[in-house]
């Protein structure tokens, strides 16, 4: 699904030097490389504050901790995403309110958000799924009108640009009150291990969160708030600092590969290709995900696997149907789109090293399966 070795080979000398510099400095925890990467990412995103942390799940949890919520407070989020988004809500004793998605973008449905609002709603977590920006204008308007927070889950969309109604263009991760991201190796900006970060333009929130990530300390051995141990490793920060310089180029290459996939698949009656909703740069294709209509998606997965063509189903089971998150208050009629999408989606290989002949070979095999089945 990704070619991390091919990507590494192109920047090997820079990465190796960055790693060795950290080892020779022996500043392994909160070393200079962490601060340098933090500053670079602040500049890249156009935000005042980036707080590095250990991983993307921690980033989401710490965002919620930073809002000082109490058990029973409700958090609206999408039913169609990776479990970490709802996992952290449950871990903090908050109440997840899962809602359906837009059938075109796969992102959180705005009408469903409005319907889910109650007096206990304290935040909305939109996920920029598969690399496509959610409808942030509408979400920020809802938040302003109801005095609630928006936490962007930007784990899959680093580098995506969102065109607002007022004509401004901002990067995802800089629009909500808070944003959480992941540097898992397969992400558009991926480390060579785990890593994450929180971003915000709210200086007060940022200061509070800086204590949370470091055991609640603002001064060493003085614990002012309940915190966690969540620090970005210095070696990973050094690697990310190198890779951040290439992120826009990586994303452009992903978009080029996505365009070729779409060109070859778009007119097929059994295939629905991704649509870019909020401007040409609003989708950075962390995944290239198609829908297989009136054909057996699972058999296609088996077929591609036999051909040694990687693919993935993100996600086969909606969150509201997962054993860990089932709730009797959920009504299946409220998840019509998600339930259908889970039966149809398949993600194809997508990375910055993808070649034209590889895309053509993958497409040929997909079309061959559909003809034969």
C-alpha cells in the first residue's frame, strides 16, 4: 500500500545524518530536534502553536483533556473512521455521538451534525478522511452558534488546503479550535516510528496542553494538572523535520497518481471514483478509495491478493456496530450511508513513489475481475 523504502532511498543521506546527529548529541527526549521540528510545522501550517506528542491517538485524547470536559459531555463525530477517534472519547468518560456521513466525500454530514446537537454537546470532531478536507466553514459556524469546540482529526490530511467562503485558503489542522495529527509511518508525513502533534491558535489552550503532555508539569517536579507522558521522540522529530521539506512534493505526486486512477476508472458503471469537493488542493489522497457497486467487493479483495496487489478495506465495520462501542440508543436508520459504504469501499495502493505502469496494472486487474464476475 505504501513504498517507505523507495521514499527513504531518495532522502537517505539527509535522514541518516539527522538520526546520527541526535544519537551523537544524546538528547533523546525533548532534544533540540523536537523544538526545531515544532517551529517548522508551525510555519508550515500557519498556526501559532504546535505541541508534539507521542502519537495521533494521544493527540486526540490530549485535545479533549485540554477542554476540561466532564463525564457525560457529548462529542459529535463520524461513524466512518478509525476507532481512535471514538476510543479517546470513551476513555475520558465522555459520551460519543456517532453520526452518518456524506456519500460523496465520506466526511461527517453537516445536517446530521445539526440534528445531533443537544445542550450537552461540547465538541465536534470532524475527520478529514482519506485526505479530503471536511466542510469546515459550516462546522465552525455551528460551533460559533452553539458555543462548542471543533477538534480537527487531521491524521490523514496533512498538507491539504481548504478554500473558505470568504476567499481565504488555510491548511487543514489550522482551522478548528484544536487539531490532532498522526505521524504513523504510512501517513503523508510519516515518521519511522510513532509520533503525533496538536496544533492551535489559542495560546491559552496551548499553554495548558503543554503541561498535560509532560505529566502535568510546567516546572519540573511541580505537577499542576493531571497529565500524561506523551512526548515526540527526538529521533522521530529529526526525521520528520527532513521529510516536512518534501511533503508538498509527496502530496503532488499522490494527486498525480490519483488523477491517473480516476482517468482509467471514472466511466465504469460498477465503480465510483473519489470526488474532490472543496477545491483542487483540498484532497491529498492519503488513500485512494473507490466504491464497488453491484459487485462483490470482498471477492475483489481476494482476487487482488492472489495477484499480489495490495489493497485495504477502510473500514469494514461502522463504529456504531463495533462490539466495543455498541449503544442501544443508536438507530440503524440513522446510519444508512455508512452501512452501505462499508460494504463497497476498497482502497488501492497510494503513495508518492507510485509509477504509471503500476497504476495501469492495478486498474487492468480490477477491470478484469469485474468483467469475469
